[in-house]
C-alpha cells in the first residue's frame, strides 16, 4: 500500500448506531427541486429530452439569464406536511433534498450568495419547512449538495493558472461557508450526499474533500457522507489509490445496479443507489412521454435488488414548480407504500443473505430470518432454494398469508411450494432456518 494523507479515513463498514440507522433505513426518496422545475425541460418554445435539471446546459443559457427564473419561484401549492405524509405512506425512512443543485440556487436563505429562496417571491426558508415536516413524521433528512456551481464566478472546471488557483481557493471557502451554514441551521440532518465533484479542479484538491468530511463530522457527530465527495492525494475518487472506499458508503450506483449473480463485490461494503422513474429525469420535466417511465413494479424490483445486495435505494421525485407532485409520482408512492405496508419487513433492517440467487427473485436476510422476495412465478409451481452447507429450512410462511410446504429434494436443495392463491403481485416467503451441521448425509455425488 502507498501512504496517503487524504485517503480512506477508516477500513471496513462503520458499525456505530448512526451508520446502522442509515443502513437499516434501506429505502429513501430523492427530492430534486430547483429553478429547473419552472421551465420543465422547455426553453424558448423548444422541448429538450435530456435531464430537465440540466436544461441550462442543453439550451446553453447564460447563468445570469437562467437565474432570472428566481423571479418566478413561488410554489403556491407547496404543503410540506402533505409532502411528509406522502413519504410516510410510501414507506421511505429518509428523504434526500437538493439543497443546491448545479444551477447554484439555494433552497435555504444562505447569506453567502444572492441566489436563494429569500430573494424570490416565495421568500421563506423552504428547506427549513421541509426538514421540520419530514422530521415531524419520523423521517430522516439527508442533504444533497452540488459542489459544481454554475452561478459562482470563482468555480473552475480545471486549475490551469495562478488566477485559477486563487479563484478556486475563494470558491472552496465559499463552499465551506455554505456547508457550515447548512450544518448549523439544520442540525438534525443525518447525511450529506455530494454531487458535481467529477471535475479536474476537485480531483486536484483531494485535501479539501477530506477536510469537508472531517469538518462535517466534527460539527455533526455521526453524520454520514457519500464516497462521491472524496478524492485522494492523487485525484482517485470513491476508492482511494489503495482501493479502500472513502466516505461512509459507495454512491456510484446512479441509475444502475450491479449484477446480483455475476458482480457481488458490492456486498463487501455499504452502498446506496439512486434511481429515476423516467429513463433519466431528476428535475421536473413537462413531458414524460419522451422516454420510458418505469412501472411501480419495476421500481419495486430495483428496491429489492439493492437491499438483496446489502445496499440502500433512493427513488427520485421531481416536484412541480407549483409545489405539488405530478400524478404519476403520487400513484407510484401509493403503490410502493401499499406493498411496503405488507412486506416491508423484508426490506427494513435487511441485508445480503449470501445465498445463490434463483430465477424466481431475490433473497434478503435479517439475522436468522431469510426472506424470499418472489417476482417470477415458475410453471413448476415450486420455488427452488439452495441453502448454504450446514443450513436447513424448517418452515416457510407467506407474509400476511399462510404456511407453504417445503420439500427437501437433494443435499441443501428444497422445493418451496407456491402459495395456493395467486395475489397477482410479488410476494414474500419468510424462511425459518436451522443449523444442519451434524445431520446424516443420505446423498451421494455421482462418480463421473
Ligand atoms: C443525482 C444526479 N446527478 C446529476 C447528474 O446526472 N450529473 C451527471 C451528468 C453529467 C453530464 C451530463 C448530465 C448529467 C443529476 O442532475 C442528478 O442530480
């Protein structure tokens, strides 16, 4: 290993109470809300299919023209209590809020910039209203923060001159001030999720990313930070030059997940994935017909897939400029919530089971309980289960349903019966397992 000053601060998973809470929460929601919601993907009468929160880039809008959108920021239908109830009903345990996206507009009245809610017709501290409403519902709040800031004249994509050095040093101080402001104003925040940290300017300032992690953890003991913040002495990101994860959890799984059969490496560390409902829209886009929109079932499968591999999943919502949600997102929250109310115990506090994945779906595990989350119903009417050596199944019960038969078919192989009644939706079977170390082995392998 090479010696690093700004590499991973810790080896292995954090096991303190705050990290256990982060991990056990498992299901979160993203709120991407900013000026980009106002144009909703359309600029000067032209509709852009790309990510709506990047419209400034797609339509090549100068920062000062883009920020004029502040004059229209007045979400009259914003009702933080209703937002928190919707999240509660969906069964999310935490919400990640874009405090400031790449555009530089702040949802809190920052005193370090003029581009904030305080300078809009809305005036009020919208971030503060959200934090209170979610916390009052027992939902944790995480802050998304974009280091990349298109509104700030001192931002640099790379450092190529003395002038760049001086300007970017001012920018890093501005960013420190905003982060201290957020940690001071909203001390119940549990996590900082950094984005916009891919440019060479940040990679050349790995020291600063280590300083930010340290600063936030001193101000808010127990707070978590994502790996995307971090660059080491040599500009390596997420994992340092010795291959160790930086930050508290990997945050590279954005709109993708690792293969549950071929790529199990992520089960070795904590990680959190985030996903969009359309193919790639985080901010509000007027026209969702421009790309595929995932069904509630497809969203649910991604949530289970992540938890089955020891990760968290954050499902994105892009609120409308008026402060209400589009009907597709309300319906999604409702559908996921109905499923979670019956089957949530296979998600919350669960982890990778370490069993070989089968075609019918995914395993999750909590202590001695293994859950079979069934998405695909087999024509055989049997669900094949292969247990690790020295493990036997003693019972199988459908969540919110009846016991089902379990028949041993070979060494460490079982057929678990499908429930008699087809609920027409993914269902969960809870397995009781026991140690099988000293059982007589009546099976013989073939001689070949
Ligand atoms: C969590 C997501 N991260 C931002 C993102 O996609 N950034 C990467 C990106 C880079 C280049 C063109 C479009 C998007 C998105 O705007 C969301 O905030």
